[in-house]
């Protein structure tokens, strides 16, 4: 990759090196772009032939796999094919940087060599572009946009990287490529940078991207692009966060990205003194070209202190003397001299009290520089200072002299809605007034003095953000999930007179006081809490209320989490609420699920050494004993990791911690029992929106009554956005559980209607679900007609080309998922019979079309759990338990049976034969039978053959299969291998001659190495090569004189394939490569 980006360095003489570029990124027209269809690349066990390969200057850089666009999930087949190419031809992917799968959907994915043939999981994305049509924004798919020569070069240069996390246990190498939202945000940021450095006044921008959209990578893409483009200008880049743990994590994150130029100068500023050193170095670089300060730094906003903390100042015994040194009432020349004498000592001992003093000191250093280099300018500044009698004015003047004037400084601020609005943010801007600053957030704030839009954008000029990535876009792109919101109303919980939810007026006043006093209500003395905060906390902390809410949670949690496939979070009003919820949940979980459930709920919160609350003190004692540790920070970290990576805990109880920045994809349900407001409410509920297998959306269960607050919060955001964004927030942020229920009903009726009117090739395959619901209640119900139709539906859908059937199957799955996702919604019980029948239809079809699904126990358990009719369940379990008997087919062919029965036989015997050998298709004989079977099915559908010819051919294949079964029955694996190869060689190489191969060398080697567990990956690779040689030697020896020279070449090619696709799978299992 580095060769493609930066060229190859070659030693031309002993002391001379020259770099030869493979691609000219500046002069696009000097490159040669071309493509080849089905270009063949050397591989093992076989060569790779991508459908299309794109070349730049003769170097393959992109491959494209094209699949049937009407076939459901065909794009996923393309991705699988690409992953196989990476295994077969790893050297090709030293150059190919990404691939496109063009099928039902169009995806692009990064690629990398897979020399060890491991299962590498790389993401695949949609590429979408935004356009304005008739003044309205339109987003549409356009995968070919990235193949435009200039765009392609840019993506290769700036948007594809390897990543190796040295801090993880596995240290796995992976590859990243920008998503379209990251690319366009980066381009807009670079346009703002270029224009500013060319004279424009705008030097900031807001990147407003919803939670889970990859903001951290976007920050890297912008930083790296800026570094490379302006490298000769010695750029400086700061990644600014607001927590020390994030400072460390962000450095580790960026360090993992394998970009040498970037990594070499990446450092962490982990102290205030280090920040001061960097700032001083930058100032020195402004004064001398000999000082080069090019660098990338991670730091916290908290280090931009106006003054040191009181504790630090108290530790400085020479505080008064320091103040005297900066006494601006003294002559300027005298101050400069004293500063010069003491600066080194002060820096070494860390006595500079804050950024203000540092900038003043830097001002004096600058004045000294002017005195030597530009006396006239120096004299002008001294005269100006002398005119200023007010000390504050003098300080302001000096700070503006001492601050950093350079423009090639980039500041990237994460979670820009936090901690950027007070003195810390002010000091950052004073220190770097000409820097380029971009803020990143998913939830901007805009209240009183805290306004993300005015801080990072130009709302007065009509610009509220530089780039916005809508919630709806994020959901559509499957980076995040929609949220459903359910309000617990008074009466839903058996409260026995205890108030459960807060009154609307209480919530309103609570929030007003919260805004007025500051959001961290835990800082208030309990006795001095404002009226409405105190009242609300009293209601929410009532132990009897918490007990009732906890029981309500336990009663519904199994359904809400879909039998604990997903996890849950309880948000309590404060730390005492956390402890009380823990006690109540433990009690009811144990009652319902047994003793083991005591480990299911855990608390993560802040603990104080001087704790005064008795219940919290008692809990802390218990926790220390259980966890055998006195370090509560460590305990919190362990519980957090357990929640992310283990089965238990299943429930986290929190109040402030983990409500922001906590990424737990398995978290689906949040039981919200705390009044939250504005961006904090959005940040909290977004914890449940991360994608996870089978997770349709996040669920918020509100026992406080915040829905109106949430909608008002949305309204506030909407006022500052365009019409389309207002609609996006309204339509895509959340859907009430009632709206999801309405969506389910509409989808259900659509599916039922599709089934009722189903016809294929003029054949009536209609299924009336409403009629069936009545019939299935009858004890004498016979479902043969239903199964006949389903057999034929599956038969027509087998090749993935009947769009109508495939859409129907997809819709069946969608409606079942919606039903599951309704959780404990009471009205769902009225649709049990509909879902029972649709689940049977879906399961029956999937069982026919994808028989390997039977190995996924959870898949079938979940599906069958919806089906209560014993006959239907039995039909699913015995669907394949039919013997292959050619005599039965003889009877069908000889008897005068009806047309429908004939057609069912056509479908049925196809699936019976196919499914009987599907798991054995690595065997070349069975594989050949499957290929012939599929050709028969296609010929019948295309009406090239009639029913009798088809069934006669099926009968012949069944006999072939049965005869081969008898040959290998009871034989050892090595004997089966010899029998299979003998049969295959006899039929295909010797043209139907019988032969009995001995394969002496092959047998010896297999016997020696049958135990896979004793072999390392390197040993397996070596053994595979040895086995191919042994088999080839045996075959050529035993077939000597029986085959022609051209057949010998075929045997050589065949031996490698037989080893990889048959012998190794036979002795080690189908998935031996993944073991």
C-alpha cells in the first residue's frame, strides 16, 4: 500500500537514493486507467478470475464481482467470492485496495491478502451521494462514483489504511476504508482549510454526525489529509477530548492506524507542562525557521487552564515572587531581563501558573526577538504598552503578542457539545486564534452560553454546520438502529397508591431548575436541593416505588430482551437509586429465575471515600468483599468489560456513568427512571441504537414520563435545521411502540395479500392465511395442499431468480422480526395465529431452500416458538425424513395421477435428493450429482423437458447415488477417499472404465496426519502440499499407460483440487480451514 501511495525508494548509487512513484496523484492525466474482464490471477487451490479488474499504470487496484440483481442477497454472495479470492490469490491483494460487489445491492469493501486462509471480517458499505433536485435534497446510491479516476486516486491516497491494535490481545491486522459520509465530511473540511489558507476568513466548522457514524475515523481522515497536503508547512494537529481516559484511548486508536508519517509524530500530551512546552516550541518556530515543530498531539481541553488549580498554586512556595516577576507596573525592559533569567528554571520546575502567564512570558520572548531583529517594531510595541495604564489592558496586549499566529494548526475536538464553552474553550481560542478548528458531535447544544452552532459554525451567515449526517441516513446505512419508545403510564404498574411517574409540571420545573443551577444535581447538598428537584427525587427514590418498578422490569425483561439474547440498562435518578434498584432487582430476579440470577444485575457508578449515605456505605462494603478489591474504579472497569464480553451481567444499573460514550452493541433495552433533558437525553437513549445480529431496534421504557420532554427537545433542534432535517428527526429518531405496532399490522396485511394472490407460470399457488386459521383449529385438518404449494414455491425460488417469491420470503422474515421486536406489547397476543402460520410458511421454505439452517439451533427454536399447532411443528421436524426410493418414482410414473401430484413430485424429489447429499458435496461424486440435478431443474422450468423425462432423470440420479452409497457404506475414511477418487477418475478421465486405485503414498500420509489438533497452521500448510504431491505421484504411477499426455495434465490439476476440496474435508471436516 505504501508503494502505491508514496512510491518505491531505490538505491541508485552507494550514497544516493531515488524515489520512483507508481502513481501520479497530482497530474491525473499522466496515469493510464484501464480494466479487464475475467482477468486470471495465479492462486491456490485454483486461480482467481474476478469479473472485472481495474488497473492504474498496469497495477490492479480494484476488483468488481457482478451478481444477479434480482436475486435476494446476491451482493452478499459477491462479498463471499471476494473473500475467497483473498485466500486463493493473496499476492493480488497486496495491490488491490478494495472491491465492489454489484448485485441486489451494491457494496464496496476493503481487501487484504489472506495468506493463512483465515476468516477475516472486513466491513462492506453502501456509497451514496447527496444531490439537490428542485431545491430538495436527495440521497441516492452511486457505487460508480468512487471509480471516477480523480476520486479513486484520492481514496487510495487518503481514505484506505491498515490498522493493527498493539494494545489488544490479538493484535489483529485489519483494513479500513472511509464510508461515504466520512469521505464527504473530510472533503468539506479540506475545502474549508484550503480556502482559509488562501485568504478566506472562515476557519472553523461543525461536523454534526449522529451517534455511531464513525466520527473518530473522520477526524483521522481530515488530520492525515491535512498533514500530507501541507507537510512542507510543518503543520501541527491537536486531537482534543474532555477525559483523561479518552486522551489515552485516542492516542492508542490513532497509533493503531498504520500510516508511518502520521504515527512517527503522534504524541500524547499527558500533563499541563507538556502542553506548555509544545506551545512554546510553536511560538519559537514563528521566530526562527530553524525550529521545526511539526507534530500531532492528543490532549484534554482541561489542560488549557487560565490558571493552575488552587492546589497546584498552594504547592508553589515562591508564588508571591512569581507574581512580582510579572508585575506589569515595572519598566518593560526590567521585566524582560527578569523573565530571561528565570524562564528556564520555572519551566523545569513547572511554576508557570497558567496559560495566561505562559502567553505573557512568550510575549516578552517575542519582544526580545524583535529588539534584536526588528528594533523599529519593538519600539512601537514598547510605546504602546507604556500608554496602557490599566494592568488588564497591558495583559491583553501582551497575550495577543505572545499567542500563536500560525495558520497551519488544526484542532479537532471530539464531543464538541461538552466543555468547550467556558474558560477552557476561551483559552484554547486565545492561544491559537488563527488555528483551524472542527467540532464533532452527534448532539449539538444550544442553550444560554452553550451553543455548539455558534461555537463551531456561522449561523449568522446561514451556516449551522459544515456537514450533517442525518439519523435517517445512519439508520438506512445500517450504522445505527431506530429507537422505539414506550411510556409506562400510571396504572401499568400495580402501585397500590404509590406515585410512579412524575407530573408534567414537576418535570417542567425540575428541568427549569436543572438548567438554572447546572446539570449535575448530584453536586448539591441534599438539604439545599431546589424545590422541584427535591420533590422529584423524593418521588423517584421512594423505596416502595423502586420495588414496584423493579418488579415491573423483571416481569417484562425476558420478552424485552428476546429471552436475554440482548442486554438491558436501568437508569436510576442518582447513586442511592442505583443501590436501591440493585437490591430490588436481585430479589425479583432470584424469585423468577433462581439463585443464579443474583449475578445478572450490577451497578456502575461513582464511589466517594467520604460517603455519607448509609445504604451506599453498606453496598460498598458488600461490593469490596464480593470483588475482593478496594479499588472501585477497577471494579467498575471489570463490570463494564463483563457486560460487553460475557453473558453476565445482563443488566447494568447506572445514573451518570456510561450514559455517553459507552458503545455496547448487545444493549437493546433502557429502562429510564431519571429525568434527563436536551442532549443528555438524546445521548443516553442512543446507547441502545448500535447494530447487533437480529437486533431490529433499541427499546426505551420510560417510567418517569419524559416523552413530551423528548419531543420538545426535538423541536428545539428542528428550529435550527432545514425542513428536511426537521422531518428526519421527526420520522427517524424514534418511533413510539404504537407506531411500530401499526407498521407491523400494515406489513402483515401486505404479506397475507401477497400469499393470497400468488401465481407462478399461470399456476395457482395462493395461500389464504385467514381461511387456514379457521381450518387449523379442526382436528381433522389436512395440510397436504399447503405443503404441496410450499414445495412448488420453494422449487421456483431455488435459483434466486424469481423476484416475486424472494421478496415474499424477505417480507415474511421482516414481519416475524417486527412481531418479535414488539416485546411485551399487549396487543400482539391478537396476532398469534397469523404469526404461527407465517412462521410455519417461512420455516418450511427456509428448510427447503437452506437446509443447513437446521444446524442453527437458536434459529429454529425461536421460529418454532411461535408455532403452537403440533401438526405444523411435526411437519417441520420430519420435512427431510423421506427415504430415497426409485421404486416410489416408478409408481408415480406408471400410475395415472393428477397434474398437481406430479408437480409436487417434481419439487419434492428434487429437494429430497438435493438435501440428502448437500452436506457431502465435497465428495466429487456427490458434487457431480448435485450439478446434474440443478441442470435438470432449470431445464424443467424452461420447459425444455416434460414431467416424465424429468422424473426419469431424477430416478437415474437416485440410483446412482444409492449405488455409490452402498460402495462406501461401512468403510473407513481412507477407504471412502480411495473409492471416491477411483470412481471419479474412472468416469471422468478413463471415460466410464472401472478402476481400483491403491494410492499407497496418499494413504500413508493421511494415516500419519489424521489428527488436526496436533498440527499448527504452518504444519497444515506443509502437509497439504505434501499430500498433493503424494496423490499426484500415486495417480500418475497407477494410470501410467492408461491415459494420454493431455489427460496427465488434467490429473495434475485435479490432484490439488481433490486435496483441498475433498480429502482434507473428509478427514478433518468441512470447516478445517477455520479450526
